[in-house]
C-alpha cells in the first residue's frame, strides 16, 4: 500500500534546524514583524494540532485497552 520513507541523518538534521531557527526568528526582537507574526502563528497552530492529536489518540486507544484487558486469561 504505502511505502515508509526513511530519512537520512542530514534530512532529519535539516528539519530540526529549520524548526529551531523558526522559533529563534520568532523570538528575535529586531526581526521584521511579518516574520514574528508568521512564526507565532505556526507555533500556535502546531500547539493546537498537538492537543488535537493527543485527544484523538487517547479516544482511539481507550477501547483497545479495554478489549485487551478483557481478553486476558484468568490465570
């Protein structure tokens, strides 16, 4: 169906460096206002997405947890 793409060390490095440089630009006092606004918007969107994903994972996992506990042998 879908082939899992593996990232090289340098691809992961570039992704991490880009993320942290965006945070640094968002916090720089002398950065242009549009960079600060866009950086803050991306950070807020990311935080909201993490909250939504956490809630969705918890909702999806609870029935599985109950099912596994019911299927355990008595001994």
